[in-house]
C-alpha cells in the first residue's frame, strides 16, 4: 500500500515522464534507426544483396529526408519483395519509427510485430520487443508489455529493458519491483549514459524501501 509521501514520489516520476518521455523515446528511435542503418549497410557490404540493398537504400534516404510517405511506401515494397531479407526487418524498424512520429501507434505496432516475427538476429528482435512493449504500455496493456520484456535477453538492451519494466511496474503500483528494475537499469548502463542518470533519478525519487 502507498502512503501519501510515496504517492507524491510516484506522481513526480509520472510528471517527469510526461514532460520528457517523448525526448527519451526520440533518443531510442535515433538508436534504432542508426543501428538499423549501420547494420543494414554492413549486411549489404558483406553479402552483396543487391536488390534488397537498393530497396533498403530507398527507405533510408526517404527517412533521412523526412519524407514519411515515401519511407513507408519504400519499406512496404522491401517487405513484400524481400520478406526474408535482414534488410527488410531493418526497414520495418524505420517504418515503425516513422509511424510513431505520425502518432499512428497501431501501424507502428504492426511493423514491430513483423520484426519480431521475421528478424533472425536476436538484437533486432529484442529491440522490436522493447519498442512494442513501450507502445503497449502507452495503451495500458501492461501485462502484455511485461511478457514481451520478459523475453528480452540481449545485453545491449538490458538497461533499456529494465528501465521500461520499472515504468510499467510503477504504473501497476508494484513499487518494490519497480525499484528493483530501476536499480538493474542503473547497474547495466554506463555512469555517463543519459539512461543511467534517468534511471538513477527514478530510483532516488522512490526512496528506500519501507
């Protein structure tokens, strides 16, 4: 059960997220698009997947130019033409980011589910689960979001996964478990990382366990 002081701390975290949550989301999307673009290019270089490479380049260029319609169209063409290509999953990640920026979260969820079902690289699957869990949490589908996060095991996303789990557990008023999740996020992130500082602030706001 919450006392008044603890409820005020929870409310403060929620207010912080309302003010800065979109910035955090944006930072993660930069990571997602950057990771997708870099890894996609490396894949193209290694395997000379000419057709998929050309289609992916159309997605990347359109996204870089800020043309949402062309980005989504190019990503759709890539997914239909090369559904088994590693570049198609990267294109879907970019499409999901664009859809989210357009406030079309249903379409973003569809793209992320496609990545989870098609990606063969564990890191990309975990990244898609992480973003999908965030969208489900926005829709207050907390149990579904937690199930997705429970399936994440890639070290590269351990801190992000723990931090989001903490937010969801806090929304469910499971304060002790939220505190544990934020503590893990702090432990799994470099001290100079923005995420580390954010998770540390949330942990401090919750205070010591009663």
